[in-house]
C-alpha cells in the first residue's frame, strides 16, 4: 500500500505540487487572521492591565469625609491601590501636560479633587462598568473616568476580528474541500478504466481510494507547514514598530496542521468515492 501511495503521488507530482501551493496560499490567509486576532488580544490585555479609574469628587465634600471615601474605594473588588490627588496636584499634572503657566490665566483652581483607583488584574469592560457604577453611587462622587471609549473600541475590534477569522476559516475549509474534490474527481475520471480492471482483478475499494486520500492528507499537511514556515520567516525578519506579533503555541500549530491534512483528506475522499465505491 505504501508503494502504491508513492507511485500514485509520483505519477501526479505536478498536480500534487499545484494543490500544495494553492492550499498554502489559502491557509496563509487563516494564519494571518489568527495572528492578528492573537496580537490584538494581547495588546488589549496590555492596555486593560494599566487602566486607572479616576473618581472626581464634588467640591462640597468636606476634607473629613475623604478618609471614608478612600476606604470605600479600597474595599471594591480587585482594587490594588487608591491614591488621592489634590487640587494643587491636579494643577501640576495639567501644567506638565500642557505647559507651565496654563493655570496663571485663571483666578482660581477649577480642577476637582480625585482618587485614582488601580486594579490588581486586567478587568473586562463589563467589570469596569460595574465598578464605575458602584463608585458613582457613593456620596460625594461627581464623575468617574477610565477611558471607556478606547477600551470599548478595542474590545469591539477584537470581537469583530474573531468573528471574521471564524467566517474566513469556514470559507477556506469549504474552498479546500471543493478544490480537492474537483481535482481528484478529474483525476479519477481519467483513470476509470483502470479502476474497472483492478476491481475485476479483486482490488477492493480501500486499495483504490487510500492513495488518493493519502495524497490529499499530505497536500494539506505540507501546505499548512509551508504557510507557517513563511509566517515564521517573515516574523523573524520584519519588525512592526510599537506592535508585537503574538504567535500561537507549538501545540496549537501542530493541531492546526493535522486538521488541515484531515480536511484535505476528506476533500480528496469526496472527489474519488463516486468512482471507486460500488
């Protein structure tokens, strides 16, 4: 059977090579979407891990109530630290951002006092919204800010990219099945007289169908390996400023490569079964 598989691939070497190259291009698209999704998710975790929630206080809150407010913030879930920012410190921060003297044109400091809350772990947007709602319910709190629009935009972009990756993956699987089924159907159609003679000589369906399935599996396997080889080559030679590419783990890539071979094998079977299964 092994010799039969080798002879079959040898007779169809150009067709086999063409299938590998076509499949490699298709799998490369899935690889790129997968890497983009992982990289964006890693970037999102990096941004969300540095989120600071700033609680602005009403000017009417007396100084004696600040300790109670600080204690209430420290008891919130996943709270790591709480820092108080006075009106003078807020003015200093504004001047460091916009330049010295920006406050000189004002008769008095209009900036509010605030508490800056940091977390001990990355928080989802839903968890941040829940925390902000709890803080707003505290007496003396005027507003809460944590950069929600940017976080929401990144979360939505990551979700859309995941959906696009699944949609593209399903489309690629369909194209792979269709391509290999059509290719093997044409190949089998030309060999129909040979199949008939082999059946008369006692050859069973497995003897006829396994070479085609083995060719399909190897073409999918080699195409997936070739696409990941190209990914690793360019990832090692191209640097994107301020953005780090996240690659799947070796275990995930191994499962992906085997799955690509199995999908290609199924496509080959769908194309050949009509001519060898009586």
